[in-house]
C-alpha cells in the first residue's frame, strides 16, 4: 500500500500513538499523520505544540523520512485522504468500545469515498493509555512520564502543563 492517513487529536501524542505510527509505517510506504482539533475536548496543547512533538518523536524514531505530519482543517477526513492520495485510514483499537465507536465512521468513509479503514489492535502494554486519560492524570498531578515519548513531555513542560 502506498499512502495511509493516521488521524487523531494526539493531545498529547502517547507511546500508544508512537507504536501505531511505527506499525502503520511497516505496512505503507508513506504515512500522513493528520492532527485534528476536536472542539468537544478540552485540550492541553495547541496544534503547533502537538505537531512539533510528533515531528520530534518521528525524528528520534528514524521515521521522519516515511511519515509526514500535517494538520487537518474542518473538512471531511475523506477529502483530506483524496488530497494526500491515501487509499486507507489507519485506526488503533484498544477494546470493543473503540470498535463500536470507529465502525460507523469507517463505513461512512467507505460510503462517501471508497476509503477503507485498517484497524490495528493496540499492543497490550499500551491498551490502557489514551490521550484523554493522560490529560486527566496529568491535570490532577499524576506522573505520565511512562506514557509519553520525551518530545510530548517536553511540549507539556513548554506549555506550562507540568504538574
């Protein structure tokens, strides 16, 4: 497969996201990480900080030549996929709840534009990690250093979000 899109808010980019990125890069020649803004979520990091942390993580992991980071505006994901020439979207599944959430979107993306979704089961060691939970633990003063790559921790510190 040539190009896939890995969409998400990545606020912050976690070790689970990093693992998913590595695995997507193993099955596609080119991965485009589409960083989105979810207005229904209270974020910790702005888009620039998130894209910077992801870019730094990719460089540290040696993936910066095959994985690109872009922001996704307010349009449809399938339009973004067409724009970058992606044949599929990659999504991670931690549990059956994730599948229940992701399945209707995957079906709609296929219906609208013939864009398939590739679901990858999350590695068990990362299955409890989500950006939402990391934000909550961090905001309440907990240690999240074992859930984030170094550039994400640096971004939290730079934003004044270190507990």
